[in-house]
C-alpha cells in the first residue's frame, strides 16, 4: 500500500458526504473504470451557495479520500469560491499525496467543476 | 480481529530449520567460498551442499544449478543469455502473453537490440495451447519461454506438451519460469523436457535473495554478470552463502512435505472459491478453475477497485494483493488480466489471495466474515453499482 497520510486514511475510512442527490442542480463526472478512478459529483445550489454536495466514487484509497475532501471543501461555499478549488488545494488539505496518486486530486476538483458547469448551463437555459 | 496472511505469493515466512541452518553463515562461518585458506572451507562445502539439494528438488544434476539473487535474475539470465549466445543462429524469441514481467521486459529489451519477439496468446483461463506455440516457431527461433504456472491467476501450463512441440518442430532452447511451482508442486526437468528452468527460494519458505537457474548440461548462455569464476564462470560475484544454504534447506524440506502441503491447501482454496462465488454477486474467478496452483484464489469483483479493497481488508487484519492499475507502482493495468480478455474496468476490481503452510479454515471463515461487508460498502459508494 502506498504511504498515505493520516488525513488521507481518515477520509478513506470515514468518507464524508457519500451519496446521490436526486433532484441535483448540477451533476459532473470525471474519469472512467478503465483508468481505475471515476467520480460523480452532485450539487444543490441555493442563493449562489452549494448547500449540498454528494458524490459516488469508484477508485483507490486516494480517489475516495480526494472526493471526500473536495465535498467537504465545497459544501457551503459560493459557486465562485467552489470554482476556485484546485487539485493543489485538495492535495494540501489532505496533507500530501504520494506522487503517483496526485492525479486523483485532479479528478475530484475536475468533477466538481463539471457539476458547477452543468448547474450554470441549466441555469442559463432555465 | 484476526491476523490473516493471504499473500504467500509475494513471499513466505522462513521455516525455523532454514533460519537455524543460515545462522552460522551470518556469524562465525563468514568466509568467502573461493578463499584457499581455512575460512573458505566450510562455506564452500555449504554452497555445494545447497546446490545438490536444489538439484534434487527438480531432478537435475548439481552442476546444472546456477545460483542467482532472485527468480527475476534467473529469468533474465535465461532469456538474454540464450538469445545473445545464439544470435548467429537466429534472432527470434517466443514467449507467452502472460509471462512474469521479468520475462516480458527482458524480451522487450531484446527487441530494442534488434531481436524479434512473438507473444503467444492465451485462452480465457490463461492456458497456452501447444498448437499456438507451434504456429509461432520459425527456423530462426532460438528461445521459447513459457512459465510453468502464473502467479497472478494460478493457471498451470501444459509444459510437457509444449516442450515436446518445441523439440520436434524447432532448434530452440526451451525455458520455463517455475518460480510459482518449484517447491510447491512436483517439478522434474526431465519429465518437463526443459533446457532451462528458474526458481526462487522465497516462494517455498526459504530466504529472499536466493534464486536459481537450471541449465541443462551442454547448453551455453552468455553470462549477464561477468567477472570471477563463481558459478563456473556463468554468474560472477561472491556467493550469498547464507541465502544459498537457506535455499538448499528449504528445497529439501519442500520436497519432503510437498504432497502434505498440497493436500492441506486444496480444500482451503476450493472452499474459499466456492464461498466467494456463491455469497457475493458479480464476482468472477480468474485463471483455470482446476488446473491451478494449490493455494491460489484470484477473482475480479465488479463495480469496485482493488486497492480500496486491500486497504479495507488490511484495516481488518487481512493481508492480500491485487492486479489493479492503482496497486501497480507503474499505474499500468495487469498485462495478465488484459491477456485473458477481461474488460479493463473489471480488471481493476482484481483481488489475489494466496494461501500457504500456516493458513487454516479459520482464516477462510474470518475472511468470509469481513470481506462481503467490504464489498457492500464499496459498492454503495460506487457510481457503477445500481442496486436492483
């Protein structure tokens, strides 16, 4: 097993905000089972704020920990603030990731941003 | 919680007799076997005794055994050594698609040096068809390397039949990587009909750093490690006396209780396979169902990923392994599972359990207590799993 920080192991063993949102305002998916990691993010937005963030993840310890951390970082933030969350922020909050697992943090941030894009495009149409 | 080691395929604990036998060579018998003075005597004898014991394990002569630091080194010595020595006769090598990376990558290196390599495909159980090997043979084939059994999926190959085809239809040397079988199943170089064979001590309760290559008398290789006169000039370097002694004792013990260990492992393996496939949905055994290593269970679990399974198992005291992309340091999907035609997403749900001497039915029961909830938990989290 790669050496994961305590924070990563905590988020892996006790992932926060796992689930789906049925009437989500935005849904974003990144990765695929062929590469070994896949995340689907669901967000609820009220008054420009992410009031709820949930996700489903297929992947390794780092993938699960990253999606948990992203959900925690994004919940309660404004849409603009959530857009600014980067993979580097995620890795830093997790107190570091093994080099070959850094791509998992990309996946988490990207999936969240896709969910936000989805929300914004729906909002434009609606 | 229970401490369960289900990763004997990675390495095995040393038997106490092996440790005992090695100790003097780690302490007072520190001499170099090549020394002419008295310090060399006992170590020199010990190395030759180890050589004789390894030879007996595989039905070979003592002077056909060459010690290496690992099975991987023995494989490299065979592939590169035969290829380079016979370059003028031909530059074509044949391997299977499921060989150990030390054979696959050694062959790839030879490709970069201007050799041609044919990789024989396998069926969905990972079995090599002798007819497919025959099709691959050419006038300029100098080496065929097909493993005796595969450590990732447990499948045992029909080496005797393949060797016959190679002998009858070509002038190539035939090498088998027997790292997964030597010391576990009967391996006789004459019965198998091979010219070269690799084995490794840490697979059968011997030390790490102790491998060997059998080279049939009359076959020549280009050494990988040039230098002094050790190993009849075929592999230079001061002998790792303690490791060789340990390897010899392990080989002797392995030969003595081989059938007993096999009879102990098969029921455990079969019970585990039966329970896994009946108590968990969407789980599939990889490798051949019956023509497989005695303690070997390999499955792919749909909708979830290997490393996550290993981490949760580890938290419950169970040590296991996986062939998923994330668990490979190179972040590459297992070439073996790929060769079986297993869809890459499913291959990432690989779980590999290898049982050994100290494994018990209590271990199997405990595993089946903790594993199904782990599968459920990860499936609940997975975007791929839709409950019926």
